[in-house]
């Protein structure tokens, strides 16, 4: 697959504070690549550097046309995290202005704008002033503005924040559709569940550095180990002495045992010692959500050095 | 440049579709016309009411002469002959308003003092005005003395003191008026252009801070550079200012040409106007750079700090110099004002309108300082704009702004 965007060893500091360092990833044609991380991890900074709104201190950013140094702004659609629209103008006027800035032909823009407004349940709103739109409607208009000019690369910074579930579904379907039609999509989010549903690959960032990078399935396979939750009064030392247990988290009468990657759940269960007090027991895989929380709260469940190459 | 044009076009279109802007576009010329025409209206209607009735009891047969004198002087009197006696006059005045009785008889030759009886409600200036009736009577006195017409004219001429200046030019009075108007008419026009584009330019500040408030700056900047956005705004609002000037011209100039007896159009399109307009445009660029930079540091006009407020007041700094420059258009204050970039556009235009001989060296120095300042402030504004426009929801402190400038 054709690579649309390559970020290599990106680094950026504000004053003395290091915001991001050593960030490298690629976004390919027709895939959804998720940039994932807790608030303040450096997602927006990374994206702003890609968009040329900030300039990186280190590293390079290359778009498909490697010959050109300039950012191919006309081929990129961008939905920033902090976003809004001019208040006292008509919806159609602002959509056409933004399309014009991208050098997109005006008549086609008008046609597509009407089509997209209809698709997003905003039919007939083209002549309405922006200030009369609800917040959700405004977000839809912003999204339409980002994709109106048929970009080859679409960068969405927290596209789902503040959306109701119905709109979220609408956005998800549209983004998936765009990817199927060959648009390269870079999507940042802190909502793990949404990313899990959509992304082909992910880059997990924390405190400005890479934690995980790779295809979603590989990440799941590698990091989503089994964990066993036991209700019952048990000594910590006993739990820790069990085979294949990497780590124990104990809170009152509940203990969570994190098992090693190669564990065979059925065999492992059969071999549990009889003195173990079990009121309730469940065994399941660690979800991406938990991995995310784990990283964000610095519990170091994952070894940072580990790397999955795409 | 293409993107700059797009932004400029958008700003123009957006404002021309905005009701507030459109109302503002027409309200200032209309207000101007209202202030200009309404007092005129009242004056006209008052004229009839104010006219004073003057009854003349003429024993010497000079009534026709008096009537001619009054007409010539343009006094708003209604002259009427009467043969009422002095005793009766006092009684008659009680019932009449705004009237007076003048008795012209032998006393004019005896002591030269004639009685005037006036009603209570009469113009306070009436006693001054009535003196003009003295002239024809004096002529009669002289005639009575039997002087030749030459001697008579010498006496009636009297002696007057007239103001004279050391460097009085040989020009006729009418010629001086022409030269003065030739300078002052383009001067007033250039000042109006400067004022109009600077005021419209203040909207740049609004536009820049609105961009922050509406959080659209980042979306826009994904399509163009901050420099292009800034230039687009400056050019766009310049055009809007010119539109304002055009509206002003279309609405006000015909009225002025109609109302004032001066061939304004002839005096307006003179070579001097070109230089004054260049100064006005430079002034606009300087203030536009200031406003766009400051606008980018502010989230909201209502939360403007002292620092931003002071910068907004800079265009009015020229007012400090206006008084001294009027007194002495080539004095030290005038020179200082021409060399400070924030005051020089207004002061230069003012001086060029007042001065007969243009101080070319001072003008060139002033212009050079202005051009360099425009360039420097555009650069600074670019730096501030680039960072400030993306700093949502917060006003920048002077310290921060200084840091951006140094970066």
C-alpha cells in the first residue's frame, strides 16, 4: 500500500519542556491509523507539527510527493481538536470558502456540500446562519468542511469528542467509508473503544513518547493477556506463588492476577491449589481500554521497550 | 498571493453581507449630512420670524436713501415710514414686538444724536445695526456744509487700522484664497480617507480576535500560512475602508458641491492629493499591522488589558499635536509630530494643507520613517499573529508578546 505520510523521529519542546520526542510512524492509503493517548500525551502537538501549524525541533515529516518540501495543503483534510466556525455567516458560505481555500472547484464543492449535508441530516440547513446551529450540528458542518474537497489524507484530531452516540455512529461509518475509498486517515482519540472498532493500526503515545505501535490485531494478541479476577480472602504471597502469574493487584477481598502470555487457561485453572478461597472467579483478556488506563496511570504493566513493527 | 486574495475577498464578502457593517457604512455619511444640514434648516425657518420692523418718522426726506442703505447692508429689517410722534411711539411699542421707532429730524444737524425707541423683545444687536443709518445722514451733513464731492469722500472714508504682515505677498486676495483652497480641499479629503480606512481598519482587530474566539483559526491555517491570512485581512479591510470612502463621496460630495460656493471638484483633483493619499495609505498600513497583531493576542474585546487598550488609542495620539501644529505649522511640535510614525500620517496631511511652501526635507524624512515603521510593524505583527491566533481562550500578556517577537 502506498504511504501517504511518514513521520520520522519527530521532536518538539516548548521552552524547556519536552512535549514529544522520537515519534515515528506512517499512514498508508486506505487505512485508518489511530494516534492514541491520554490527555496531554502529545497527540495534538504531533498533529499540529504535521499540519505545519507548528514547526518540529527535530525529525522530518514527508508526504507522498517526496520531491516537494511544502505541505500539500490542498490534498489534506484537517479537523483540529479546538475547532469552531465563523458565527455570523451562512453554512454554505463558509463551506464554499473553505473549499475555495483548498482550490477545489466551486460548482463541485456546492454539489458535494448539499450531498454531505443531506447525509448528515442537515438538509436545508445550507442557508442557515452558523450561530443558529446546535453544537452537534456545528461539529457535523466542521467535519463536512474537512472532507468536502476529497482529501487524500484526512487528519482528525479527537473527531468524536462531544458527539452523541447517534452522531458518533454516523461519523464512524463515514470515516470507514472514506478509508475504503482509499483515503489515508490519521485519527487521534482517547476513546479506546472507538479506536478498537475502527483502527487498522495504532500508535499509543504517552508523555510524548511511543508506547506501542503496530496493527491492532497484533497489539491485541501481544498485549491483551489473560487476567484472572478472584473474590475471596487470600494471602498475597500465596497468589504470587501461583504459576504463570506476572503481577498481582489486590484490593480488600478482590485480587486480579495478570497471567503470562503463554498461559493455557484451562490447564492453569485445573492446577489451582485447593487452599485458595474462591467465592467468585472470572478469567478474561485484558481489554485495550485497560492497557490504555494502565499506561496512563503508569502502572507499567507493559514493558515500554517492546515494539511491534508494522 | 492567491490565498491572500481569497482571504481578502472573503473578508469583504462577509462584511458586505453583515447588517451591522452595512448600517455603519451608511450611518456615518448620513450623520455627517444631518449635522451639516439640520442647523441650516433651522436657520432658514428662523429668518422670517426674526425680521425687525423699523418705523421711520422722516422729517428730512432721506427715507429712500435709508431704504437703499438697509438693503445694501442686508439687515433683516422691514422699513416703514410713519408720522407718529415721539410721545405716541412709547405707547405703540408696548403692544408691538420686535419693532423700533427712529426719528430723523433737525437734531441730526444740531447735535448729531437721534432718538430710537425699541420694543422689549428685540435683537440685542439692534442698537449696533441701527448705526448704519448714520452713513446717509452723515452724507447729508457734509452736503449741508458745502464741501466738494472730493472733500466729502475724503471725510467719509475715515481712518482705519488694517492688519499687515511683513512677508505679505503680492498676490491678490482672491489668488491667496485659491492657493489655500487648493491645499485645504485635498487635505480634508485625504484626512477623511485616512480616518475612514483607519476606523474600518479597527475592525481588523475585531476580525482577528473573532477568529480566535470562534476557534476557526486552525482550520483556516490548515489551508494557508499565517502570513497569507494576515495580509488577506489587511487588504480586505483596506478595500472595505475604500468602499466606505466611496459611499461617503457619493452621499456627501454632491451636497457639499451644491451647498458650498467653492468649486470643490476643481480643487480636489490636484497633484498634491496624490502625495496626501500615499501618506493616508501608509498610515492605514501602520495601524492595520498594529490592530491585526493586537487582535491576535486577545480572546475577546471585553477582556482587553490596559496594554491592548493603549495600542488601540494610538491612532488618536495625533490629536495631541493638532493644536500646536495649527498655531505654527512649521514649528518644533509640527516637526516632532511628523517624525513619530503613529502621529505622522495625520500631522503630515495637516501640515501639507496649512503650509504654502512644503518643507520637502521634513516630508521626505517623515515619509522614510513612516515607510520603515510600516515594514517593521508588519514583520512584528506577523510574528505575533502566527502564535497569538492559535492561543485560544486567553489574552497574551505584554511579556508573552515580547517573547514571541524575540523568537
